């Protein structure tokens, strides 16, 4: 049977869809759902013990820091819920970062008790609000694919991981002020984590660079901006 030739517009539309969906299918094959696979006899396959992803949010976070490629893969395979990741890792590390202001008097820096308490509250709220604002902005302005990903556990865990790395910078900055010239470059490593992990969010390839810049601005720049604003608005 003779086939009708396709118009250039139809071919262009098809190729664009293939870029997105072929990437999505590839990732689905790379990260099978836990417990969804079944054997030929209808019984569920057990996940192999070797290479089994960790369920500890702290271990997953450290794995991302030390080996971003394998860390992001393991975080996605682990299927840790956003609630578990938040309560067991994210909120505690934000609290640790905020409470690190108690190190200021240790190094002889003159800070009143009221100023320390104010900085603790401002730091915690800046990092916490950045998490919610980043998720909403990515969902609203990231396009249809990103909107879908931001409603998944991995999408929300992705943002908490990046902001968690920013919290590590705060902790090191406050406890090791003598190394501040080196620590000031650590946010670049957080951007590197974004670059290595953004592909696992299954977004169209033509929006990858845009999303990298958006994540960097919202997860690294926004906490600093909020801290500056709150510090200027609240009395010392």
C-alpha cells in the first residue's frame, strides 16, 4: 500500500516528542519500580540484595555528595518518600545549620544573645521557605514535564538535596571561619550536583540548561536573598 508523505511540520513535531519520550523510556528501564516486576510464574521478584538501594536519607544524601552520578541513581531507586526524606534528613540539617550560629562566640566574635537567636530563626526560615518556593516555581514555570516531576517524591527530594548541600556550606562557614575563602567556592559544587542530577528528572533536552539555571537560582541564590531580606526587615 502506498504511504502518504508526511509534511515537514509533522516530522518536526514527531522528532521533538521522540527526544522527550525516548529519554523517559530509557530512564524507566534504568530504574525499575521496586516490587513491580513479576516473574514469569506470576510471583513478584525480590530485589537482589547486592546493590540494593539504601533507605536512610542521610546515607543517600552523602552518596550524592561523594558520587553524584551513582548517588542520584540510588536516590531515585530507593523510592524514599518526600515526607521521610524531609523529617529524617532535611529538617534536621536545616536546624543544625541554623544552630551553628552558636559557634560565633566560640571564635570571639561579639554577638548578643538576641542577635544569635534572630540569626538562627532567619537562617532556618530562609532555607525552609526556599524549599517550598523552589518547588512551586519549578512546577509553575518549568513546563508540563517539570510540573509532573515536581509532584513526585524524587522531584521534591531533588530540591531538598540541593538545599541540604547549601546548608552544609552554612555549617562549614560558621564553624570554620578561618577557611571561609575556600568555603565560599563550595556553592559551585552544589551547582555541579544539579548538572549531574537534572537528567533524572526526565525533562525535555531542550530545557535542560534552563532548568539547571532555575534550580541554581532557587536552591542556592534564593536562601541567601531571603536571609538578606529578613535580616534587613527584622530588628537586631
